[in-house]
C-alpha cells in the first residue's frame, strides 16, 4: 500500500506526464522521466513497472523511445535484462536532440509540401481559392521558423545563459 508521500510523487509524475504530452511525448514518458529524475539511485525496468503499474511491453517501448531521444541514459550495458537507467543530466542536449530529431524533420516536411503548393501558378491557385499573397506570407513564416530552429540548434543567436547554472547543476 502506498504511503502519502508515494501517492504525492505518483500524482507529481502523472502531472509531469500530462505536461510532456504537449511536447509530443506520451504521458508515460513524463512519468518515467520524473521517477528517474527524483530517484537517488538508477532504476531498472522492473522497478519502473512496479512504480507506474504499466505492462512490461509498454515499459520496454517507452524506455526505447526515451533512449532514442537521449532523455534517459542506460547504465550496466553488459546486462541488458537488468540494465538500470537515469535521466540525462545534460538537459540542453536533450532539448536539442528532440529539436533535431523531431521538429526539424516536421519543418522539413512542411517546407517540402509548401514548395509543392508554391510551384502552382496564380490561375491554378485561384481555381482552388488560394490567396497567392497569403501563400507567400506562409512561406516567409516557414523560412523564419526554419531559421529560428537552426539558430537554436547552433546556439549562435539563442542564449541559454540564464538557465545554464540550473541545467549544469551537477547535484541533480
């Protein structure tokens, strides 16, 4: 039976799971991350299953996805069955990995489809009620989004200095 503190931690991890869903992850990803982040010691899949109550299959899939985005890191690589995990202490690398692997791909798809629509002439656009001026403006927005993302990924024009101390706190 859970004591009050365990119930509160469960609620906290549940809320973090809800929050992380807005970033395109699954709720279980946030729960796993929170439990690993708060834990004094690394945890294995069995411990995480026990804490979250999810199936072995869902846990295995979720861990694989979190590893893919480098949100968590594996320990004990020689024994995969009892491999333990901890959160990636370099939050900036996690954020940029997600941006590179997901958002950049999405923006690339948007840009590709935009170029396809943009290739039609004004008469063709008029036939399907597309405003060519608004289409050009959409192109400018896409270009701006791509440039902003590239700047963030290069850290040239985007500064995380106000948060650097938090993200690099070795005691986390």
